């Protein structure tokens, strides 16, 4: 029997809790968590901008893999802290829940809320150097091994400037990969420059010896134009700002000729990827205002029903930014993905409704075009609903024949633990059917490439047999009628060959889910299976290994004198047992969970890479893909 006594109760001190459970503080230890270290420091610099004390932020990716965030704000206080008896700088970087965000006198509005950001970055770094310019002097502190003080705050020079500079190197023992992604950083920096008119943000990449400066005089209007650059606008950009109850609201939105909607929202400059009260307030105001306008000018007939909210959101690109006082701000957790402040709902709704009503009266042509688009959206929605009902109501033998000839269902009706595998080809489908867990895993083989939904009309999409079968199997409808609670499966797993054709089928399916079943992705229910690339066999011992990465294969070659290598060109080359143990067995398999990290960026990428305009696709490929020429 395991012991359980006083000494078994562990008390984690200082920054130990962060290193013990990093996911609690930064969400994960993958690339998302790694970059979260930058955002914690960056948000602190942005807070100095919010407070009106900083105008420039500089980010630097160094050749050795370390990273610097620097601003020209007030500089962290450097005197002895009355409680810790250490310098305030050292207190901020070595003590959890210490910082200026708890005192409204220091920061009336801030994104860094919990006072753990700087110390968490220190805890998860191999080393960190902090320089503070304040009171005519330059102070330097050094930390290593997860936040241990190596050099207390020390004067190293004089200056007539103010600001804070933090350089850190992520801890290799914490993160799976410590290589920062310059493209991700640039996208985030560009977004932040849109949020603050006049701010200057510099990103210097010492690896590529490049530097970029971001500066947007027209703020959110430029942001909307940036997102909309691959679509055809059908209205001007609507810009609304206002303040009430201490909450500042800034909104910009525009309609384009697509059927998709894109919302990007921020609270105190922190992106709220899951929306929240400010987004809900805007959506309510938009629906109410446009329905009222349509009624007033008889664009809706007297006995006609009001438009639904989804009718007014098709083709809408909207950016919302609110600044909420510290005493009112309420996020979901440290990662701040969702705003809970209920006052924001009321303030956004009131300001948008009042000012958008005035805008519609002043811009009657745009108003008419928006209402006409809503009519088209409603007609398409109703036509699509009828078509979907036809798909769902395929009578008796026809429906049974379609599904029985394709889907191999699982025995369980549990829609949480069940899994639907979308498998490339009948050969792989046959192995998957034989090797699966019959209770929880269903198999749907797909023949050839599914339709590209980015280039197809909804009516054509519904006529496509492969897509129609997927819709029927999942059982939750599509588009605005999609109901994730009706999904027959807890996981949708795309399992294709590890070649270019497999990658193409995978991206076509992902585009379909993104456009027509997006809640599946938003709720983490779509996955990509990772089949191995090789089977490595020691010819003497007959011991074998499955290999997913080329570097793993090279290591095995060095460790074994005689061997055979089988390259899996497709799933069909594996028998049922091999496919199960490498790709389908929950105990051993590797899956990639599909998520939407950046709504604006995702919308642009999908429209460029999967849309009709080949010139923009060619331009993106030229700028972003390195082609290695073989001799």
C-alpha cells in the first residue's frame, strides 16, 4: 500500500509550480506555448502603450535562438520592494502574482491581468537578462536555470531614456521545440499595429538579417482592408467608436461577396479567439439595427419574417477592440481566449446600434446592398436547408445502399468516444475495417479527391456523392444549420497517404470542415492521422521499428549494422495489424488536432490557397515556399 504521510504533501515554492505544470500557465509546451512566452512580454509592453507611456516596441530574434522584447515605456520600478525586501525588478521576475496590474493607479487598463507573465517566462527559460532604463540609469538583472537570480539588479550605466528590455532563451527541457517562427511573430505584430493608431513596432530577424517596421495610421480600417484584400467588397468600411461606463469600444467592419464570416476580436489588445461578451453585443446590435432599418424603409414586406443573424453575417469581416478597466475585466483563464465582462455586452450593443443606425441613414446605397445580400443569404439558406433535408431524408433502400456500400459503422452509439476515420481509397479502407476497434471506430473510405468547396456553389456541393456521404455519416447538417451536439462522433480523423495526393485530399477535407462544419474544428474534434513513413528491420535480430521522421531513420542506421528499410508509399501497403498498431491504436498512434489559431490569417490562407485567383496563389507560393533544386 502506497505511503501517505505528512512528508508526501509537497509545497512548491517560488517558480516551481510553473516548471511543474507549465500548461496551467501558458496552455501547452508545443509551438503555441513557446510563442506564448513572447506574447506575455509583448503584452506587458503593449500595456505601456495603452497607458500612454510608450510609442515604440522592438522585437528581436537572435542568431542563438534567444529573443528580446524592448519598449520605451516608463521602465519597471527599480527600488526595494517593501514586502519582498528585494529590488522591484527582481520581485516582478521571480515572484508569481506580482506586478502593476493589481493596482488601478498603475494601469487603469491592461491586457496582462494576472501578474504572472514576466515570472512565468523567467521560470520557463534557461536564462534571462533584464535591462531597465529609469531615473537616469541602466539597471541589469540576470537569471538562469528557471528563474534563479544570477545577478541582482545592478547599475551598469547611465542614460537619458526610459524603458524595459527583456532577453530570454527558452528551456529545452520544457519545450518540444525552441525554434521561434518568424511568420507567426510578424502576423501578431502586424495585428497589434492595427490596434493602435500611430504605434511603431519593429521586428528584427538576425537569422535572416531582415527588419520590418509596422505602423498603421488608420488602425482598424486598415485591419479590415488587410483581411479583405482577397475578396471583392460590396460596402465601405463601417467604423464606429465610443465610450461608456469606462469601456472604450472600437469596431470596423465591411461586407464582401463571399459566403463566409470572419470575426477578429480583442480585449485590452489581447486577442479573444473564442469571442465573448463584446462579440455577442456586436452581433445582437447588427441584427437588430439592420432588421429595424429594413422595416423602416419597407425593404422587408409587412408579413415577412425578420432576417436571422446568420443572414447578416455572410460575407462580413469584422474587427472589434474593447478597452476595459482592470476592475471590470474578466477573461477565461490565464490565456485570455474569451471575454466574460458582461458590461462589455451592453456597452458594445448600445454604441454599435446607435452609431450604425446613423451610418445606414447616411449611406443608403450601401445599406440597400447589405440588405440585398441578406436576402440572397436567406434564399440560399432556405434552398440549402431543403437540399439538406433531401440528403437526410433519402428514402429506405437508396440511403441504406449509399451508406452500406461505404460506411462501416461502429457498434457504440456514444458520440463522445466514437471515431470516424475518413480513409483514402478502398485498399486502405479494407485494412482499416479489419484492424479497427469495432466498438468505437467507424470507417468511411473515400474514392479520389473530394470537391473543392472553396470553388463550388452549395447546391453543387450537396450533389457531390463523397461530401453527401460525409454529411450523412456525421449527421449534424452543415452551414448555419450545423449542430455539433448532433454529431455522431467525438473525433473525425482524416487518414490519408503520406504523399502529395494524400496531402491534397487532406486539405480539401479540411477546407470543407472549415467552411461548413467549423464548430468541429473550433471544439477540437477534427484530427489528422500520422502513419509511419518507414518500417526498419534489423536483419540479424529480426527486431523492427516503425519510423515517422527521417532523422529517426538516420539514427537507426548508425545503431544497426545490417538492416532492411520498407518505405510506406501508401496506407494500402500496410496490413490490418500494422495499420492498427501504428496509426489507429489510441495507445500508440500519433494524431494532430486541427485548430484555428488566427481567424484573420486562416481566412486569408484558405481564400488564397483554395480560391479561384491563381495569381494570388502563385504569389504566395513564390514568397513562402523554398524549392530545393536537385543536381
